[in-house]
């Protein structure tokens, strides 16, 4: 599969809310860094992150563009509530080795009526 194919599959599985299936797209030692949060390291930790997120809010990824450059794929997305973001995925041997996502955490929390942390 090309990096673009992996991301198209990622979007389909993400939208199903199936953390167990989604994490199969990641390398054992993958890193998922959503820049609004600390990096998550390792397949098991990434599974726990998605499992928790899917149980907290209904999330839908509507791809606007998927670009590929070598072994990298870039996903520009929106959701039905108006949130927008982008993700960068390094694909190695058909699996996600590194993922970095950019989106507005405060807007996400407000849209889903979730508590806003006070630092």
C-alpha cells in the first residue's frame, strides 16, 4: 500500500471508532504526537489513547485533501462541527511510524462540552 492508501484506510477505520482495528495500522514503536498533547509512544499506548478518545467524544474525520510525498502522507481534514486540522504521517513498510496532528484543542473541548483544563 502507498502512504496515501494507508491514510485512506486510517480515515475509514477512525470514522468507525474501532481503536483495536485502527492501531493495527501502527508500528509497535510508533509515535503519535497531537501537538496539543504530549507525544504518545508505542502501539499499546496509542491504542489506549484512541480507546479513551472514542469513548469521550464522537469524532468524524472528513478528508479535504490527502497528499503523498515519498513515504510521507498529509491529511487535511474537517469534521461536521466545523473543526479543522491536518496530520502528517510517516509510513514505513506500510505502517504508521510517526504521526503529528495539528488542531485547536480548546475548540474541540468546547464543541463536545468537555471540561477545559486549568493550568
